[in-house]
């Protein structure tokens, strides 16, 4: 029997309708795939996933795992000859244990839903990508997603204790543990985290929850220049204080937010730093943080209640939507040692001037994770050369500063050449060895990641 007939006969939720496959062919990277996938499998059980992979392995058909398709690196882009394996229907939170402070979830659970469910027990799921309301835990695990709170609580991988993974040939394995500690065997959980659907399909996860902080305080400071703002973040790093959020927005970003949202942040300074502290000692912590940030600032403000805090974070949350209101955006995602953040901002400004493009930069400053957003005309049919070249310059800058070409969005389709430059031939060779051990027929998300 031909592959698609066999698939439809043995798995529920298979569609080959052009509208259905077109709807899952790309992600939020804006990539147009070559051709359309042959089918989409909307899995609602682990067995659906196992059967799909067993058949795809047998027939050597490429499979593209998909969460919610919010990825920015093209990881879930699926072209002709592929089958999209949509995990969005596996969306149950199967347990929350308030004593062990863990949740057991299926991959299609939306990240914000898990956080909300944890809150009912006085807990939180700490990793908070800005896409938390629209992206899945499975996608977050596959990209090792980050977010604002990661400066204190760590990225997704640091919250994942164990995984259920369907291998390329349909075998189901469980990695890791339900305990806080555990060192038995190789750390296969870490291997699957961030592997962008290339080594296995995540069908379940045990994740760590954290106590919901009793209180959260916010401080904002404005500066004469982005270099003053970066210097303030460095000064803060030297104090051993522990902000739970530390964000930095450059002048171009502050201006575009004002233009789109009708705010007047630019009147207070040319760059903004937004910090939060949480937990029992948050009040003393934010006072100390505000003191350091305030030294060279042109304006400061603090908030203790949720509504005012949200108002102060508003600028940061509105950064990308404001840019996208006026232009299309190539969203970059480099990470440098945080001691070199000022050089990264300076370098990006230099690249914008040299290439003649508009770049808006904001950063998870506490992690050195910088998002330079290169704007271009909405009507452009393809990525303008100057934009692509500026993107390449930014990757080169990240490597020159001892950083990486992706802090949280992943390698996906776009950064494979740059990954090779970052890690070198021997590491790529190890990647290839692992890939062929786990997916000898190369059916899992080929052409992505590494
Ligand atoms: C407005 C906006 C804001 C964003 N903010 C952030 C941010 O702050 N931080 C951040 O890190 N990212 C951010 N992103 C990027 C994106 O949301 C994340 O990469 C997210 O983790 C992707 O989740 P998803 O469910 O949409 O996965 P998808 O886009 O569907 O897939 C992403 C990758 O994971 C693989 N995959 C998905 N599910 C599975 C699974 N169950 N098993 C194996 N592989 C799987 C796919 O094959 C693909 O390679 C943002 C995106 C948008 C649009």
C-alpha cells in the first residue's frame, strides 16, 4: 500500500486537503516553503505519533513536528514531500504535584495555560517566552525557549526534568526523572531539549514548577544613550543583586513604541532599562536595584502593584508589535557575554549605518541576549540584500564578541551556515553521529537545526 493510504488507514486525523496542509506549511519566520506538504497528521494520542513515525521510517518519508507554528527560525517550515506532525491536539496537563513542585504535561499545552494551572497551587512555570499565550510547551522544549524571567529562573531546559520521546522508528522512550536530583545514565533529556524536532518527537514532559512569588516590584530608568543604559546594567551585575527581569531598549525602539502607542518615553531619555525583583525580599531588592540604575539615569520610576508594574513593562511588551506596525521585520537573536552588551549595541548601530538599514534593538540585558530587529518595506517580495547582509554582519559580530548566533529562537532553516562557523567541523561531526544513531534514515525534520 502507498504511504499516504497506509497512513490514513492506520492513524486518525490525517488530512491531505490543500487548505489543511497549507495552514501548517510555515511558521512565524515568514518563510514560504517550496511546495506544500503531502499531508498533515493532527495527533491526539501518543499512539498516533508512534504509528506515523513507524510508517514514515519504513517508507523514508520526512516528518516535520509542529507545535503552534510560532517559531522564528523556520524550524516548522514544511515543503513538498513532507508530512507535518501537528502535536497541538495532545494538550492535556496530566498532573500537577504541589509537594514535588512538578507538572506532567503533553506537548501541545500552551505555555501560559500551564503557568495559569500552576498558579492555582501557588506555583508558576517560570520560563516565559513572549509568545507564552500562543506557543506550546513541546515547541518551547524543542527550541529551548527563553523569556524575560529567565535571567533569574533559567531557560526552558532548566525547567525540564524528564521527557517522553517517540524516536524516528516509532519507539517510545522516557528520559530523565521526576525527582529534583538524579544522575543515572547520560543526560538524554538535555540532548532532546533544543534539538528542534530533529532527534525525536516530544510527547510528554515532566517540568519543574517554582513557588509563585509573594510580591513583585518593578523599576524603570531612562538614559541619555544606550551605552549609559548598558553601563548601568553592567554596574548592576557587579552588585550581585538578582533581578527577575532586566530588559534594555535602545533609542530607535523607544521612538517607535512612542509612535505606535502614543506614549512619551523618548521625552524621558534615549534608552530604557526595565527591572523587576520578586520574592519575599523584593522590596529591598528593587530599592537596591533602582539605586544602582538611577545613578546615571535621566528619569526613574518604580511600582509595587501589579497594574503599575504592567504599565512600566508595557513599553517592552509593545516593542515588537510597534515595529511590525510600520514595517516587516527580520528578527535576530544573538547572545553575547553580558559584559560585552555595550559593544554589541554599538556594533549593531554601526552595521545599521554601514548597510543603510533601520535596526531596532532590545535585549534581555541580564542574559546578554540581544534582539536586533531589521525593518524593511512591507511591499518587498523578498528579503532585501542589505537586510540579509546586515543579518550576516550581526551574526559575525556575535561570534567576534565571544557570543552565539542564537540565544533562544534556534538554528532552524536560516542559521545552519552560521552554526557551522560557531561550533566548527568536529562538533558538527558529533552532531551528525548522534543524528544517525537516533534517526538513521534522516526522516526527522531534515534540513533544520544542524
Ligand atoms: C510574537 C512572538 C514572540 C516570541 N517571543 C519569544 C521569546 O520571548 N522567546 C523565545 O524563545 N521565543 C520566542 N518566540 C519564538 C517561538 O514562539 C518559540 O520558538 C516557541 O518555542 C515555538 O513554539 P511552537 O509551539 O510555536 O513551536 P513551532 O514553531 O511549531 O516549532 C518550533 C520547532 O520545534 C519543533 N517542535 C515543535 N513541537 C515539537 C515536539 N512536540 N517535539 C519535537 N519537536 C517539536 C518544530 O519541528 C520546530 O523545529 C516568539 C515568537 C513570536 C511570534
